[in-house]
């Protein structure tokens, strides 16, 4: 009998470094406050906990999980970071009847915001029996400028079917001491912050100030960025919905382009510093002739430039579709001195509209080099339509798991953490670590090679 199973010798030793997550016990010294109690999930009629239901300190997730087996020949060792796995613990550090939870959404809109809010409220209410849950209106400034809104499970019942955020959101308004004073004055002992990179940096400062004041307050963040530019985690919520909706815009641009002589469909997609939406939409639609992203600089004129490529493509096919991420080309768009210094309310550089600029440049190029020939550019910018839609089924499920993970973590005494998936499993990641990372498109890896293969576009490397 043949045995087709190949025996592989152990490849290498792996050094595992556990990434510690801040805990209330790190800075709270009062033993009366640190009393633990059995989680109410143990007696909740909705649950029948098994032996593997509750997680412990030894349940971890490794990152990375890919290793080179050839290293075994070198007697090499490899290192991997390990993160505490997210999920319910049997012993918790809060008495649910004394929990006062605050939920705030900050920054731009993203599909799934209302689902996260709903699931935070419902899980606190139904799983843990928390009855004092409050929403903070209009972002960080809402802590000190408006009164909290009391929330309950019935009120948020259908919120996941709505786009945007019912709590409202804004950029800026971050005043550390006013925010922490408000948290203290309102008696909040759990704070759930939903936002992007700027919001996460603010959350780190809030946690550090709470720690400095030795307040018995757990702080958890749920990363929100439709661009998928948060590092460490597998993806951010709303991203898959954004790609799905972006495909619809690309499809419309393709129809417009092929319905006109020398037609070009130009689509601008979200992506200030990363081109993940543009990349994924390009790979999934297959109607795109050229994908322009912030991580890969491009140029217009000369051999190997965008105009040279489009000239050939129009001669071959009679039409073309170009997808550009909003952060692409910012280095070649002319700016006034005032525009160079301009910042938004979050302190980010104000980007010029690459879509409008590129449309103008395409028309200028054609009028200069192809006088008398018909030419059409149809420009589509679905940015705000994509941000405002309800999440698809995948993102809705994802938002639910993020919210539940955050609650289980805070109840277990963890604080100053972000909940998110690593290698398909949910983990607790220190806020300061994730706020300093970026998830950029690696133009040297397989994904970008697939884009080049699908589009046959130039690499824009001058020779």
C-alpha cells in the first residue's frame, strides 16, 4: 500500500514573544476595586458554556504564521509575536450593575458604524446585563460639549440597517483634559472608541491620562477606516463593502467608455495613503486598464508614462478605464504655497482632487496630440456614496464580532487595547502599537503583480 503523505522534519525553532496588553491591575492598587467575579454569561440562559468556551491567558494568536522551511537546513530560529486571543473570560473585573459605558464614533463615515454601536449596546445589555449605556454625540468634542444620550437594546434594534452613524461624528475637537474630565464627571468606567488612525492616536492619549489619574476605567478601540490602512489586523470593517460598491462605479465607467469613440472612464476611489480599495476593485472587476495608487508613483508624459500607455490602449481597444486612489499623484499635482501648508481638522494634509486634475490633463493631452479626433472622458467619483451605504453581510458579521470582542476584553480587565482579527482569529492588540502602524500596499508582492498581470499597465519606472 502506497503512502502518499510526505514526512517533513521539524523545520526550525520558533521564539514566541507575548505582546502584553495593559490591564487594570497594572496601575490600580486598591484590592477592593480589583475583586473579580464570575461572568454573568455562566448563568445567562442564552449560553451553555462548554469546557472550551472561556479563554485564558495562555490562549494566543501568532503573527506571522508563514515560515520558510528551507531555514531548517541552517538550524535557524524564527520569531513570532503572540497576541492574547479575544473572547469571554470566566472571571471579570466589573460588576455589571455598576458599569457606566460610553460609546463614541469619530472621523469620517464608514459602512458598519451603526452596526458596531448596535452590537456594543445589545451585547452589553443582553450578555452582561449592563443598563447604563450612553452614546457620545459628534465625536471627541461631544464628551465635553453635549450631554450623553442614554441607549438601550430596544432603541438600537434596527440601527444596523442604516448607513452613517446615528451618534453623529466629526473630525478634530480633541481636548485631552476636557475629555477625561468628562469621563470622570459622568462616572463612565468603560469607554468604547470607534475611529481611524487619528482617533486611535487620541485614544492612546486618553488611556495614558486615565492611567496617570489611576481611574478604574477600561478603554477599548475599534479601528474604523474604509481605506483598510490600519496595520497588524487583517482588515478594517467597511472595506469589503467599499470594494463591492467601487465595482459598480467601475462597471458604469466601463459602459460609458466603450460606448464612445476613444472613450476613457475615470474613477476616483478612496485611499489617502494606501490603495487597497483601488487594488481590490481592479482585481475583482477585470474592466480596469490602469490602477493608480499612492504607493506607486506615476508620471504622465514620455515613454512608459500614462499618456503613452493610454494611447496604445485606445488604438487596441478603442476605450480604457482608469482607476485612481485619492492619494495617488499628489506629488505631481501643482500646488500653491497656501495649498502646501493647508491641513484638515485632524491635522492631515489637505489632498488636491486627483480625479478632477487627471481629467483635465487627459483632455489637454488629447487636444494637443490628437487634434480633430473624437475623445471623451467620463469621470465618476463615488466616494461619499460608498462611505454612506449600509454594510454588506460580511462586514455586518465582522462588526458584530469586533464589538463583542471589545466588550469581553474590557470586562476581563484589559484596557488600552484594540480588538481586531489576526490571521482570521480575533485578538487584543495594545493601542499604542497599532496606532503607529500602517497597512500599505506592498508593490513588490503578489497582489500588485496580479494587478500588473490583469491590466498590463506600465510600472512607471523611468529608464
